[in-house]
C-alpha cells in the first residue's frame, strides 16, 4: 500500500521507525522486535538505511519482513556518494521485494570520507528526480528547526520546496520536543507553497544523557519542562522510560487535537516503548470522529 493513500484517508495515523541489523549481526532479534511492533498495527513502518553503521544491504530485507508482518514498509535510501548504477541496483532490489514506498535522503558522509567523485548525487532532490519515473510513493526529510548545515530557515525551506516539486508525495520531520516549533514551521511551509502532507516525527526519549548530547549537536531545542525531566531522571532508566513515554504521548495527543493526523514515532527497535504509547492512545485512535 502506498503511504500517500494512507495519508489521504485523513484519519489519525501512527507509524514506527526501525533500523536493520549491522553488517554480520543476526537478523533474529531485529525481526522479533519488528514482529512485536507490527502487532501494534502502525499505519506503516520505516526502515533506516546506512544510519548509525547499520548495513545498507539489510534495509531491503528488513522492509520485506515488515511487509510479511502485514504492515506497509517505507524503505529509506541515501544517495550521498552513490553512483547512478548503484541506485539503479537498489531500485531493482526494492521492486523485487515488493516495496512501494521510499524515503529519499541525501545522508551524511562520514567525517573522514573522501569527497564523492563527480557525477554522484549532491542533494536528496537529485535522488527524487532519479526515482520519480519508477512509480514509487516518495517521501523526504524536513527540519522544523532548520537543517544544521543551512544557515537560514528561509533557504532551507526553499530547498525543501525544490525537493518536493521534484516529486515528493509527503515529508517527515526531524524530531522536535516543542510542538509550537512544529506548528510555526508547518505554517511557513504552507505559506511557501509546500502543500504535501507533513508527518510529525516524535522521539520518545528513554536515554536522557544521550538525547541531551544529540540535541546539542543537531540544534534541537530542549524545552525547560523536558530538560527538567532529563536532569532528574536521566540516570534512572526505568524512571526515564516512564517520563519519556509520557512526554511523547502528550506531544502526540496535542498534535492530534490540533488536527495533525500523521505522527511518526522513532521507536528505534524498542517494542516496549511503542506498546506503551499505543496503549495510551488506544481510545483516541479508535474514537468515532477520527
Ligand atoms: P537534503 O534535502 O539534500 O538537504 C541537505 C542540506 O542541503 C540542507 O541543509 C539543505 O538546506 C541543503 N540543500 C538542499 N538542496 C540544496 C541545493 N540545491 N543547493 C544548496 N543546498 C541545498 N540518514 C541516514 O543516513 N539514513 C537514514 O535512514 C536517515 N533517515 C532519516 C529520516 C528522517 C525523517 C530525517 C529527518 C533524517 C534522516 N536521516 C537519515 C538523516 C539525513 O540523511 C541527514 O539529515 C542529512 O544531513 C540530510 O539529508 P536530506 O535528505 O534532508 O538532505
């Protein structure tokens, strides 16, 4: 099933994100986590590509397994330093596995990597143009607090508009912890003529110390309410799990209440987190007016 059709239904939907095993690591534990996540009946599950050292070749296999579990899969694909031929191979593999949805990303070169040879894809928009004729439903990334490499939000939105116009069907946001930042960003996108569905990316924080570091690097704003939680419970995993699930649940309910119907939860192969969030949302997701 294509994600654009799920989004067009206009009902509140929750999707999950998983990452495939690293090179030479066993598939078993990840498949177990995915099967458990699938039982929560997310609207779709996305599978990351090459992020945090996971093996690129495993993305297609994991995405195929997601679909075996009865959930539409969204396969991430990065293009930085990829050749046209290698992307064509990826497309063949995705097609053969019956994947209909692709998240088109630039990705990041490792710090010590050599400059990609000329002719490689420079931006995610180049990948969108390459994949457009292939009939996939295409998504892309966007940044409510501006991409860290871009100095001005207005420029970042301009490049996003170009990427969307190249053929995206939807975009998914980077995590944010203050919904007002998302609402302001969405309004700016609409003013600039970006009209595709915007899926709100929510990160349930279960490791307080780690997230404080990530936010510092990525420039993600930590509201004082959230900082207080991390300061108080960051060193106590059980307490941080309770607090992180509660915070993410509150964000999601506020988004739904304000008419944002599509939420993507960065579940990170942690079914227990997804189960607790979905349990908190049970009656909200089954309400008659949804
Ligand atoms: P782009 O859209 O190409 O933008 C990158 C930068 O270039 C931005 O600063 C933009 O403003 C600028 N730009 C764009 N076009 C132009 C232009 N024509 N001229 C000048 N500047 C331009 N990474 C992974 O490795 N694997 C994953 O699975 C993964 N999944 C992700 C999922 C989501 C929802 C998000 C938000 C990010 C994900 N990432 C992943 C991280 C992503 O790869 C990085 O954030 C990367 O730095 C940018 O990728 P992009 O696709 O947004 O790039």
